[in-house]
C-alpha cells in the first residue's frame, strides 16, 4: 500500500514537471523565433535579400521568413524606342531610415544598422528607393524619378504616412564641371506601395549639356518628420543634345575602338569656308568605301 502511494506521488510530480517545464521551453523557442524573424520585408525583384542586408548593414534580414517579393515590370515608351533615344539607366539606391512613433514600436525593437559616415542613422524601420535619370526624345526632355524598392519594418508596425521626395536636375557644359540646378521639385508621396514610382520631374532641353539628378527622401508620420536619407546622386551622367538624344555609343567592328564621348559641349562649328563641300552622293560613296576596308 505504501509503495502504491509513493508510486502515485512520483507520477503526480512527474506530471506537474511536464506541465510546467514543456511550456517554458516552447515559450523560449517561440521567443527565439520572434527575435530572429520579427521583420516584415516587402521588396521588388530589383534587389536581392543579400543586397538589402548589405545596404541596411543588418544580417537579420537574411534570417527573416516574412518576405514579400513584388514582381514589377516597367513598361517602356515605344515611341522613344523607335526613335532610338532611350537611355539604359542603372538606378542609384537611396537608403532612408526612420524612427517609429512610440505607440507603434513593438517589444522586439529592430535596430537597422549603425551610425556611420556613409549610412543613415540607426532606426526602427527603413525604406529603399532607386533614383532614375532618363531622356525623352518625344518631348525633348530630361527627366528623373524615384521608385520604392523595399520596406523593412517590425512585424505589425505602421509605415510612414507619406514621404517628401526632393528631386533636382542639374546640368553642366563639361562632364566634370560645375553643375547648375535647372529644376528642383518637392513631391508629396502619400502612402506609397512597394514597386510604385513618383511622378517624373522634367526639364525641357534648350542646348547640349551633361545632366545628373539628385534625390533626398524624408518620411513623415502626420506632420512630423521621422528621419531622413543621405542625398544621393544618380549613378550615371548623360550627355543629351537639344532634341533629347543621348550621345551615341559606337564600337568599330574592325578596329574594336570605341568612339570617345566629348568632355565638353562648348565646341564651335567649323566655318563654312573651311568645310569640305561633299555632296550626298560623295558621302554615301565614302561610307561604302569605309565599310569595305
């Protein structure tokens, strides 16, 4: 009888331990998952998770299971393609980090990156934008815009209500000369969706010059700014004439030499007295002769 009671007591103690210890381990495991996978990431197929982690200096992005990749296909302007004036641009990436309002912060706060000379301040959330610089032959314009590439925030947190996109177009007569701002515009971008664009900021061309664009994105919750980004230049400068055509790229198939782009647009036309008076027929004959060489 005594042995039976002792056996029953041991069983009750073991059962009590199972009831109290197992949930503790489960809770600890859940907390581990919560801290390693507490990011909500939305991104287009413009970048990879590895790129995103590098831009934000945060390896936890690679551990997150909550990733939404939004497929985005940009529709080009056929009229520009037919006229041969479209530029194949490589967008510059803008990293914009922001602090969430206190009521929006979750218990597992996300610190996206650290302070640094070439990084935005550490923050609770971040957005990545790409800056594009392009030409428009149809309307004889140079243009720039921003695309929202990614959002990274704690799960369940609120995104900024709107963004101020400060975009500018600058021109110079020399590739490495002094660029003068010809057009600057502030765009209020309400609740943007990943994969969407701002409106184009455009400028009508009057002469041949080199162009570059600059952008700065600032997030807002209500009327209060919540952070900001470094000013970012588009990665390429383009040389356009007054009709909106980009300076052509040409590689000679025989010599393999590439036609150099001029460093300045201030060349003067040769006076007619010093020009070779070739007829159209003579020009065509010369082209045929050159091709045969």
